[in-house]
């Protein structure tokens, strides 16, 4: 423990003044480390002090005027969550000792056997172990956040708990594809850095839309963005929400296109296609996990996008049937298109209904 340039703050929750004086004497009679020592004589006052100030270590007596041993031991997890705890008591029951350690205390010292060297060593080790625990927690949180940025939260939690995830069948899922028109041709006008930056801006904006409507981003492939609704968690009105998301995305692309055009810079428009139906979903890969979905629903959503028009949101007959009575939307026929494996299929464009004041 490197403590030469740091004052270590120690809180003793101890009602025996003589014992507290011994603690203070041991701490002050030390040339290598500076200690700031504070005493509270009851559990209630000790907890209040900890709520106001942070300490590097807490010396906790088990038997206090307002808290018996069992009650005090029950407080250890709450205190040790943020500050290392060393239990200081005359109790020598091995079961009690193990219980305090199990609940989070860093060490357990018997008052009648206390001597300066072991006392100071215990404080130093407690602080070091607590710092190591905090670093482990931070690393675990970073790892968890990284995993949840790749996989849906529910799937990430299952993978952490079980080591594997099960593929699942979902009967009613809305799927949307977004693809940039003339991307390959226009990309030649961008430097590599500019191209990646523009894609990053667009996809981050799409991610924000996903959060707004509780949708799940599935993946990006080149300049194509794929998302879904009602998977892996159920959401209400997922088909209307994914259509609203598509409309918001087209609005964003349209505004950015006009901004770039005014600046005499190249940019692209986008096609959006949506279908609803059953899918199979699961995690594939070993070193680089990917949550993906498969089935005709995915293929049809992709074809909706390809048969759509730039600036519009194309939907399948299935989406139209679900939303045709929803006054939030208005529809425009996009005729019939020959779909692989389906023959001639009707599809539509969807947009928000205009709100007119009476």
C-alpha cells in the first residue's frame, strides 16, 4: 500500500473509550503513514457519519449500546459495499467470525489479542483488498456493458448465467431494413475517413430511434441497417412503432440530405422496407458473438426495401392489414411486385397522418 503521501481516514464505531484510545495511539505512533481518526459510539451515529463522509476503513465493534452483535453483523454488507470493514470485538466464536467474513468484512481482530503491528497490517491489507475489489467490479461492469452493447440485455444475461443461449422461435416480429440509395457510386466522392464518419453519424441516429421506440438493432451490413420489434422482449404495438421509427429515419436522412446539398456536398437518400411475421432468433459465433434472426419474414422485409423508393417507407400486405384501421397512418399503394417464392404481392407506402385543427 503506497500511503506515504496520503492521509488515511479511519472511522471507529466503538463505545469503549479506552479501546478507542488504544486504536488512536497505535495509529498516531507510526512514522510512515498519516491517519485521520474519528470515533462514533453508536451504530446509528456511525451510519450517519458514513452517509456524510467517506472513510478508507471502518473499525466496527460488534456490541454497541443501540445494536447487539446480530444487528451489527447485518449492517456489514451495507457498509462494506463502499468501505472496507474490520470487525473489532472480544467475541471468539468461530461461527461468528466466519459469518462476518462471509457478509463482507475484510478482517476480524480480537481486542484482547490486539497488538500494534497486526493492527496496522490489517488496516493496510483491508484497504488494498478493497481497492482490488473495486477494480474487479469496474472491470466486470465494463465487460457487462460491452456484452450488452453487442447483444440484447436479456440474451447477454442468459449467456453470462448459462454460458450458452438457446435459439428461439417468435411468432410475431416486425422487421425493418434501411439501405442507402446509390451508396457505392457516391462513396467514391468521400475520403475513407469521411465515408466512415457519415455512416457513423447515420447509424448512431438510427440507434437513437431504436431506443425511442424500444426496438432491437440486429446488425449492420455495409450500408444496410437491420432492426426488429417484439424481440427478444415483448413490446406493445411493435408494428406501429417500427413504422414510426422508419418514418423518423427517413426524416433524418431527408434533413441531412438537404443540409449536404446546400453545402454542395454529396449525400444519399435511403429506402426503408418493413414486414411482420415469424422469425427464428439466436446467437451465432464463438469469438465474435452476433444476435441474428432468420426466416421468410426477414427475406420479405429485405425485398420490401429493394422494391421501395428513396425517401419512403415501404410495407408489406401483412403490415398494411395490421395497421389499415390505425388513424395515425395514411397509406399509398405501391402496386404489386413479383416476390421470390411468393409471386405477385401487393405492398404500400406508409406515413404519418396529417393532424388538422378543426
